[in-house]
């Protein structure tokens, strides 16, 4: 997976990410398998974005490892972590619960398939 490309979907440039974000990748050799990073930052709060690049690597604990490292850094820095997921993304909701997140709010959403 292309880490820089993923970061630039949420950040204007890599320098700003390095200055204000947190990110961890699980690597196999020179290939990024899973990525967890701050995709939105406001005050002392960070939203986490997590992905596993290849379907064959899902369900093997890679995202859990990346998220756990991200959370450890967030807690050390006294950052409040936030997790947002669509109700239809059951894998994300399961991972969030596994990592200790609890549902705080639900908002109506409309999903568009492209």
C-alpha cells in the first residue's frame, strides 16, 4: 500500500502530518500491510483512520497492531482518540470495540455507492 498517498487524502502535505499527526504502519518486508493514522485533528482530539491494504491480510491482526500502537502514542500525548464508522462497516465497529472504544453517538447518514 502507498502510505503517503493515504496520508495525503487527509492532510495537505506530509510536513503537516509529521507536525500534528500520529501514524503507524505494519510492514512485511518493504510492503505496507496495514495503516493507522490521525485523519482529523482538532484541539487535543484525533480521529483515527485505519485500513488494511489487501483483502487477504484482513482478519490477521495487522490493523489491531497498528491501532494499538497509535492509541498508545495518543494516550502518552494526552490526546483523546475518536473512531467513526458507518453502521454497515461491521469489521471497523468490531475492531473499535476490541480496542476499547464505546459507542457515544449515532448520527443518520446516507451512503452512496460509486
